[in-house]
């Protein structure tokens, strides 16, 4: 019995399925595939995933067959454990190096793990033999997410428009991202940023990839690997108020003055929306998808009803979507036009506060809007720098649909379990 199986069984005996899954990650690409498949089958049996259990059983018995390896890898990706798919799919592709289906599934597994550099290596290795659609499109996509804007732009310019209409939206989306990232880099360079669209320019990359403005950078843990993102955030009225101040700066810099604040139905959304209306001096109204010239305020879009979120993908004329806490490890289905901050997990400051929404909103509007000084290790993020960036990209802001961006991009951050 392998170490991998030992650990999986130890966690399963405690009915800790998430722990069992996590225990396999360090072994996923070093354990023999037959043994890995046995461990995956134990997980699948515990979870009741018959498709994965069957595919893992076959791979354990016949680890040298490309089809069984493909089926095993595919099931892992479908069940949200893509890290277990990489080794069997790599082996299958080694056996059948010209298989587009195998290569596509391996790309999917690596993409789910945000291993963009490895996707670039895999696809670029085909050279001139790489088809334009979707493979070269994916090469551009992952080259950009890996942080190499120059190469992504060069390959992207040579990519012909797709003949198949199913790829038309993807082509348009990629064109917008390449344009935004180029615009962001020029804006950061003109402002004298020390690392324009480099590995520490979280705000620049956030705009380039999502089209949204990132209002603030976390003042904690910069040198510990967070690079401007929060992990766990115990939110405060002051943080919310500072975010609303940065939102007001963004609107001013872009020359935008919505006529109303639209309130989403969730309690946290209504509290923050009412506070925004007070700060901005605007009337508040219930959210309607077709309402124009309005600011829609969300606290955490992942907590909003999915059917309602879908109505925010295509913007109404003059509609602006602001989100306070954007989950960088689980990005929302739509990208907000403005995000106060990026976090992994957030606890609202009013979680245990039963008072009426209006009272809490009033407290937020009255709170200190100054930035948290943090641990003193984060580079300065003054209002002037944020205002200058928002002004520099104003022509490209609030254009196009609010596309979902699954990857956190090339700026590294630590994750907690």
C-alpha cells in the first residue's frame, strides 16, 4: 500500500473527504498511475461518483491504454479534481502524441489548476503544426495569463478570425483583453510604475484581464506572497468606507455620474448600496436589469442569486457594477466594473449586527475613509495613483460584456487551505 493510499484511507476513516482529496495533491504526479487510480477510486466511492469510480478502476487495471487514461483524466476534470488528471493525460499523450483530443483535455486540466506556463509549453511545442482554432487561440490565452503580453500580442495579431461561429465570442473577448492589457501597461509606464504589468502589478493586470478597476491593495502580507490580495478578511466599516471613497474617485476620473444607486436584494448588498447612496448623494432604487444610468452595488457577487447575476453580464446603457469583496480564488460569474478588494474569504462587519440596514449603512457612511496602514510592508497606494490609472484607461472602461475570468492571472499569491 502506497503512502498516497495510506493517507487517503486515514482521512476517509475520519469521514474527511476534503482532507483525503488534499492529501493526494503532493502525490498526484509522482505516484504510479495504477496506484493513483486506486486512490482516486477510493475517493470516488466515498463521494458516490460512479463515473469517476469506474474510470479509475479501469485505469488501475490497464494503466498503459490511452483510452482508459483519457477516461480517467476526463472524469477527474469533470469532478473538480483536475490536479489528479494531469499525470494520466500526460502519459496518454506520450503514447499518442498527435491526439488533439488528449491534448485538449490536458490543456483543460492544467487550465483548471492555473498552470498557464505549462499549457504554453505544451501548445507551443507543436510549432507550425498547431491548428489555429482552438489551439492557437488557447496558446494566446494562456500566454497572456502567464504574463507574457508581448508574445501573446504577436501571436494574437497573426491569428485569423475563426471560421466556426461558435468561437466568434471567444475571439472578440481575446481581442478586448489584449487591447486592455496593452493600454494598462502604457498607462502604468507613463505613470512611472516600477513594474508595469509585471509580477507585482495587480491593479494593471486586474484591469487588463477583467476590464474592472481594482480600488485598493491589501496592506497586509505583501512580502508573504499576497501581492495586494487578502486571504481571510474580517471586514470593517472603515474598509467599506474607504472602498466607497475609491469608487467615487473612479467615477470622477472617468467622468461618470450615475443618477441612481440600484439595490440588489441581499442584506449585505442593500447595506452597502444604501451606504454608497449616502456617500455619493444619490437616490437608491430597487435593481432592475434594464435600468440605465445607474450604479449597481454588490457586497460579494458569489453570494448573489445566480439567475440575477446572469442579468449583469451584458450591461444596460450607463450601468456600472461595483463589488466590494471579489473572491480571487473563486471569481464570480461576471466581472465587476469596480472591485474594492480581492480576497479569498470574507466576513461582513455586520454579520452579528441585527440592526436595520439603514442604521448600519449610516455608520459606514460616517466611518473613517482613510486607508488602513497595514503592516507597513506594502508599497504605497495613494489616491493620486489610483485616480491617474482610472483616468488613463477611462476610454476602455465600461465597454463590452462583463466576462467571467477564471484565472487570478500572472501576479502570484499564496492560498490558505
